[in-house]
C-alpha cells in the first residue's frame, strides 16, 4: 500500500511512501523507479516534495515516530526530527520563513502531525530545533492531515494574503487557524 506524494522534481516524477519502510521516486511516463530512500524503521505514512528553496528535498513521516528530510539528488537523509511520542501521520512544508540571525539568515519551517495529538513545527536549519507545538485534548486521537492555505483578501486597494493553517483529526474535526 502506497501513499503517493505530489508530482515534483522536474515535473516528470512522483514520490511514494510505502509499508515496506521506503520512499521511492518514479518516472511518470515510464513507471520506472528512479531512486529508493531507506532509513525509516516502519511504515512511511506521508511524503511531500519540497518547493522553492527546498526543491530538491522530500519530507516524510512514519510509524517509527520520526519526521525525515531527504536530498533527492544524493538520495541521502538530511535530518531526522524525533520528538513525537506516537506515529507521524502527516507532514507539510510551511510557507513561513523565520528571520534568524543566530543561524545565518532565513530558515524554513516544516510541520508534522501525529497520533500523540500533537502538531509540531520545526526549524530545519537550526539543528532540528522545535519551534512550536500544538497539543490537543486526548479525545482527538491523533492528527491525520495538515495543510497551509493562502487566501486572497481584498480589504483595500492593495492586495494582501491571509495564511491559514488547517488540520484534521481522527475524531472528525477540522481546525483552521488564521
């Protein structure tokens, strides 16, 4: 069983996470496998291709409670994030950028949701630092999906953008933050 990620890379590949603990990159036209990423110790529940500055990366979350960042060019693991207490069900690249002079400029943010009822935000350039955690009451039984949505607002003559963060729980709730 595979969880299929977004078309990425040069637009001709797709990535998948699998119950065999691997992430694979496939050629869309030929259905041939390009690369296999090994390192997770259990099922890979979610994978995402990076964009912009992180174009050559894949983000993954696993039943092994870890979030991992991979380099698609070398096939190597870049970082591991290990603070979740239960399996990670969803990962997402954030459009947020943190100004961080201590670590040399801007830093990108990723987030992960897990069955420990936590959503964690990570700074990928400051040695695996966790930036923030949202913890839910026990009844939610886990975070299943995460998504950042940019909505266009017209309040004045200038166009502004409103970033919303959404999550869905196994309890059936959808939460939205502005």
